[in-house]
C-alpha cells in the first residue's frame, strides 16, 4: 500500500478525527482519559474506527496514551496496555490496504521531571519500539509542549526507518 508521503504527493490525505469527542459524546469516556475506552469499550472504539473508514478516512490514529507512563496513580491502565489495545483495534478496522494506522509519541514524564535529554530520549525510544514491534505505518509526534522536547523526540523518530518530515 502507498505510504503517507506517497499519498501526500498525490494530494490531500483524510485522517480520522474526533475520536475523543465522539467517545465522550456517546458516553464512553471523559475527555481527560479517553484512551481507557479502548480497553473498557473496545467494541465502541472499533465501531467508531469503522465509521471513520466508511466516511473516507485514509488514516486511523490509534488512541495511544503515553504522557502518564510511570505515573499510574492517575488511572487504572498502563500506557502500554492502552496503546496495545488501541493499535489492535485500529488495525482491525482497516479497510483492506486502503487505510494507514498511526501511533503517537507524546510528552514524557521524564521531561516534566527535568531528568535530561538521555532519559527523555529513552522514554521516547520505549514508545517508538512499541510501534515498530506492532508494525505501525507512521508515528505522529503530538501534545509536545516545548521545542526542546520536540527536537529530542524527532531525533528518536529518525532512528525508526520511517519517514520523518
């Protein structure tokens, strides 16, 4: 199947959108911890992915959640469990070879704690390794609050062998 850059070279690429909003409006999750819905209401998440595909989405972004890894007191599920479930659901919703599945690296607890570049990049690497292991099509860097952390994340993404632009 065509990768993201090939598709962009041909024109507009339609991604999914509004997963958090849709889950919240359907009563499955609060906006604060919507990724938990992948574990608690997997059928609903899968149905929404199918609806996105039916409505011409070419990219499904798995509802991954990493910003609180290592700080599990805020919720019942680990980031990896939520991510694993989300990726499986997103991949299952693919329409043959027409849909790409994206994961996301997000801000890190290590950066917020001021633990430095090496620790932050190790956390990004753990996130990225998960996506490599699970055959993602590409990774989105999102919810990064500072230029410094963003640059460190991009440096790690460049080691994936996937396009980084």
